[in-house]
């Protein structure tokens, strides 16, 4: 798909960068609208950005979360 002429012509992939500067390709804006074309201003949260919040909501203590991190479970 990354080499397909139709996908490339329709700009179906955008070149983006993670907060640390790492480049990657992400899906382009769909549908393509002439009056309001849209844009991708944010690539989304970093991997694991919400782990503590979710685990705390599930009842895990901070100590347990730290132990899971130490054991490389999360």
C-alpha cells in the first residue's frame, strides 16, 4: 500500500514524527473534502501514556504498578 500509485496520489499516508522526533507514516485524512480538507495536528498519546491511570481505575495500587514496571510486565 505504501507504494501504490493511487494511495500516494490521494495522500492516504502522512509523514509524521513522534515527540522524540522519530519519523513514521500514519493514515491520511478521509474523506477528502475540498472546502474543509482537514489536517492531522496530533499523532496521539505515546505508548503507555495512560497506563497508570487505567491500572489505578482497575484497583491497582501505585506500589503494585511500580512492581509491574520493575518486572517489565508493563
